[in-house]
C-alpha cells in the first residue's frame, strides 16, 4: 500500500484561493487544496493538480482481445491488460468495485513505468495494450505515454471505458488510441443518475460519436439489467442511435448481467432478453450484433450481414473458426468491418 507515482496532471486550470478545476472528464471537478476529485486519482497540492496513479497498477494480465470485448479488432490476438485504481462513476453493479471504488493509498499496487509495460507486453507475446478493468480515462497521462511507446514498437493501444471523458482530452489522446469498447450503461439519464452516480448520458454519446468521426475503431457494449434498462422501447432507442450516429457497421454487444456489489436484489439476465435485444438491433439495421457472457451462444459468432454465412466462430473468448478471406465473406464477397489480421493461437505472432 502507500501512495502511487505522482505526476503533474494534464487538463486543468487555476482558480482563486489555490483551487483548481479539472477538465479531464465532464465532472469538471473544482478541487480545493489538499482534496481529491470525484475519481480519487487527482489531487490539488498547494494550487497545482497532480495525478496520483501514474503507473500505479493494481491488476495486469495477458487476455484475449475478445475479452474486452473487441470482436472486430485484431481477432485472435492477446492483449496486455492494465488497470490503475479509481473511477469517475460509482456504479452499484460494478464487478471490479474492489479496484474502482478506492484510491491509491487504500490498495496494494505495483509501480509500472511505461517502458516496463511495453517490455512485459512483448515478453508475453501480446499484440498490444488494453487500459481496462477500472476506468482508463482517469489515468490518461499514463495511457498516453504508454500508447506513444506502443506505436513505436508496432503495438496497438486500446481503451475499455465508460466513455465519460471530455472531447479535449479525447482529442489529445486520439493519436495513440487505436480502438475502444465503450460501455453504454443504459439509454436514459435517470439510470446514469441513480445507478452510476453521474448527471447524464450525453457526454458518453458525444465521445462515441467523436471517436467514430475521427477513425478510432469503436465497439459498444450494453449490459442488459432486468427491470432497469431492458425494455424493448429503451433498447430500440439505443439501437436507433447506434445506426444513425455511429453507423450499422459498429459492433454492438448485449451482455448478460450477474448480481454483484450493491445490486444483488435481482437475478441474472434471461437469455431470452438478450436474444430479444439482438432481434431489435437487427430490425434497426445493425450488422454485427452479439450476445455476451453466454459462452457457446450462436450470437457470439460473426455472420455476413448480406448472406448470413458464418465467418468467425467463438467459444467464450476463443476464436474456434475463422473463414474471412482478405476481410471479405468467402461466399458473397461482402467487405467485413475488421481491423488488423487474424492470429491463430496455433501460430506465432
């Protein structure tokens, strides 16, 4: 335990009486001297803002890229996953609350400079780095430096994020952000206020639209929670937004909820509810729609949106069959939205 690596923060301004305003995320916290922001990772020290979690890693692992989930980005590759403590949300159902709802002084961590992160990525045969598990937007300074080094080594750099970040921060980071999976918690502001503890969904949607507009590979995940965000009306509104603002090619994942943390008063999501969400998404014109957290389900696979041919078969986080030829359907020739090359686990990177 003890403090993490401290470094001057980006994205803030001085205010009277040695207060500061952080502009890394839409909270735009006004922080008095000696105090922390909502995310617990940024501190005002005598009128200057510091990040307390630069390279303060509480979890790391070599994961399949499919675990993020990123199904259309370098399929079959492994990614070196990193997490620092803290989050700018307070989700009642957070599965990683033991690292997201603490500050760096409260949890054991390892100081991992960017150079060491790159070294471990290569040692474990990973094709890139994922900033994941808690909320990477709040350790952007570290992710930026890691991404810069990653690109020099021909490695990718990805976010698994709640999407709650300012466009200014996203724009600065974007040269080193190759892909992101954004977790859309629901499609109504009341859920974000009641369940996530933030004012609104709007900044998340804005960030997603900005990423797509600037060429960052995006996939979105919608965790379907019984009695909270599972109505056909809400899911249809979400799917219409994906189609109209992101485009039909953006992969969309409907994941199964399991009771956790402070939300154990309801059962796991029925598979039928996930299948209903997939049906709605396809009715709204989305091309690549998936069921998550249900290993072996037919909608864990990728099918050609034109002819229905099975293109990528998965079980859990493993690719068990890959039929794409030059990123095209071998049956009808339709171009498939996939970034990067498939890497079989039987081969070498």
